[in-house]
């Protein structure tokens, strides 16, 4: 009986999160680290920072230099990236759409569509962890 009540309470809280101003997008805000193949074919560590204001940045090799700055939007379980500036930025009209799956500490991005080869770096699924 207690287990049933706890499950119902948890389900109710999940339904109320959007009404309280929280969304799945809120869980994505922060610094994330992934290991992926770079355009040169070498494995690289990448830091992706997603801010609450919808801006994003990418730091290749975790050296503190931002190679790409841009923005992102979230709709359901899809995130769309649009680069704005940086030496490795894709043209602004080439938006990348990915689905995301995971928790507040780890997950994955899977390419839905992305015309920019540099951004998707030929990986169709990127696994990430919170920094």
C-alpha cells in the first residue's frame, strides 16, 4: 500500500514539474563532457556548455578555448543547435537536430538531421556525462 502511494505521488510530481517551471530542458543546463572522433580522425574530449538563456559553447580538448559558440532550443526530447561564431562554427543556416536521452548526470545525443559534418563529426550517437 505504501509503495503504491509513493508511486502515485512520484507520478503526480512528474506531471506537475512543467507547471512549476521545470522542464526536461532544465536538466540539460550545465557542463557536459563527451569523447568523440574529431575531423582529423583523432579521439578528442569535448566540453559542451548549455546555459539557461539558450546559449551554448564547445571547448575541444578541454583547454579553456571556445571553438564554437551558438544557441540551442529544446522541444520535447529534441535539441536543435545553431552555431553563431568560432573557428569551427558551422554556417548559421545549417542547424543540427538531435534527440536526447538520459538523466541529470549522463545520457546521449543521437543525430536526427545535421547537414554540418563538422558538428556531428561522423558520430551518429554521442555519449556524455556531466562535469
